[in-house]
């Protein structure tokens, strides 16, 4: 008879006392290999996969998806063969970014740890033999590989410690790696209700993982920060002309410029005049920390939810440097490769929905920052210039400020400084 090993929730660092259980990768009765991912947990900043330090059979699960677990509490019990060393806490492996998670139910006959009853969990992968040759990948990557019909053993891994990441699956598909099984057929179309037909269907969607973290952060920001919003219209006709000229001259060599790098450069130059905008406010300690470095957060929509990758030391980058870093971070975040360092530490944030940006918005401050600049879409409209009506390209900036720290006059003068830099875009290159 084997020995029972208890694996506990590991200390993932950063002073975190508890984590949220967002995914089970195994179920009671499954055979697991050493280093196989057992579960995924979510901290305030990232998804962390917890691997098994031993090979054996899962005897009991210690929590349900969506439950908060204290560091050091029981996570899972695994029965291993005689003579195996007891390991109580595995070393966590941080996934590059949060992954989408889904929950299903553990069979009713599944055993439970003392205290919690049998818990819901997603369907587990087929049991595998205990072997170190098994490819290392997160549950989300394994699920997507199955959907694509890819054998992970045929996929080249580029992640840390030989881990297969989403980008490796993309590369395998592009390279034409033979599929082990046909990709799953599309589900049958759901019949559409006739016009006017009554409906009584409902959906219950648990809010877990990244979605819960986003909700909690937004709620905390709105609850604790008295937001003050300020909207200003910018004439971006000349800025767009400069951008087009720069792209025509250097686009092939240095990369394509959008309006975002111009705005980022304008913010950097304006912050030099208004350093109080580039700050954090610790409202519990009553301390304002102004930062010399400009670490620009760029609110980015990803398949997993809203994320804010950070362009560090934006004050040291020119327009192409800013554009390149934004493109790199956005691609990394959307592909699920962004690291914790790339998703934290911003000192001021830009929020933009591009062509979907609307006319006016009311962005929520990324606490503990004190300001966020929202970018609305560019539109052509008639304006009066020198007594004549002409068509110009305009864009609104909808910005929010922490009124405890930033007075209305300072907020308005800061945005006016940004406006001047954008409307006289040569200043962006001279600054």
C-alpha cells in the first residue's frame, strides 16, 4: 500500500496570504506524473500553476473552484508508492498571464478532505503514466491543444523549463504539425426563436479568476477614490499629417506609428511640468509618492479580460521605441505570455478603445494611481478657423483624476499641456 502525501497551498511570494482556486486539472482517482500541473490559482496579479512534486494517484481535493484558500492549507492528497519521500509543498510555477478557466463537477462519489465536501472541478485529462517525459503545459494549453487536435509531444516548447505555451501551439499549426486527432466538430447551431416568442431561459455564470479580480479592483477604485472627470477636444489634423509623413519616410525601417505613441510622448513631456500627476496615493498611510520614472500602463483588452501591461521608463523612449514596446506588450498579453513585472508598477494609465472609443468616456482610475487618460475615437467634423468653416480631424480625451490629490485646476492645465503638444506636433520631436 502506498503512502499518503499532503500537498499544501504554496507561498507564491509578494506577501500574499491567500489565493483563489480557479481550476482543477485533475480529479479524484486520476494518475498523475511528477511535475504535472494539478491546479491553477489566482493571486492579485497573475495565474499560477501548481505542479505535483510526486507521481501517484489523487485521493482527495481540498477546495472548489472559486474558493479562497489560505497559504499553507491543504490543497490535494496523493497516494504514492512505498519509499517515496514526503513533500508537503510544491514549488509554484508562475504562468505568464491569467488563463481562461471553466468549472465542471467532481463525481458525487469522490472522496473529500476533512472539512470541505466533494468539490466541482473541470473534466480532467485522461490518466497518464507517471513519467517525466510527459510534456509540461498548463491546463488551458492542454485544453486548446486537444481542441486543435495536436499531440503535445510533437510541439516544440519555448517556455520556461521546457513548458509549452500558447505561442508554441500557434507555431505548430503554422508549421503544419500533423494532428493526432481531427479537430472537434463545431457544435450544432442553436435554433433561433421566432420573432416575438417568449423566452424563459437563464444563465448562471460564476465570477472567478481574472474576471473576479477585475471586478474587485474596479469596485475598490470607485469606492475609495472620488473621481473627477475632465473632457477636452483635440485637433489632431496636424498630428495625423506628421504621423503619415513619418510612416512614409521611416515606416519600413522603424515600424508603423499609430496615434498612441504620439499621445504617450505628449504625456511624458506634460508630466515633466506636472509631476503630481505621475504618482501613487496610499490612502491608508496618507502618503503620496511621486515618481520620476514614467511607467505608462496601457489598458488592453485580451481574450481573458482587461489587463494593463506597463511600458517602463517611457521617458527614455522615442516614438518608435514607444510603438514597439506597446506592440510587444499587447501581443504578449493577448497570447498569455505577459509576466507579473510586465503587468504591474504603472504610475499613470492610458485607456483606449480605438475606433470603438466613442465620443466621451469615464475611465476608472487604476488604483493606487491618481490619474487615467481616456482616448476617444478620431472623427472628422466642421470647425471654425479664422472665420471660415473647415473640416478637421478631432479627438476627445476623457480623463479621470483622484480629487483627493489632484485639484481641478491642475487636472485641466495638465490636459491643456497635452493638447498643445498634440496640436503642435513638432514639439513632440523637439522635447
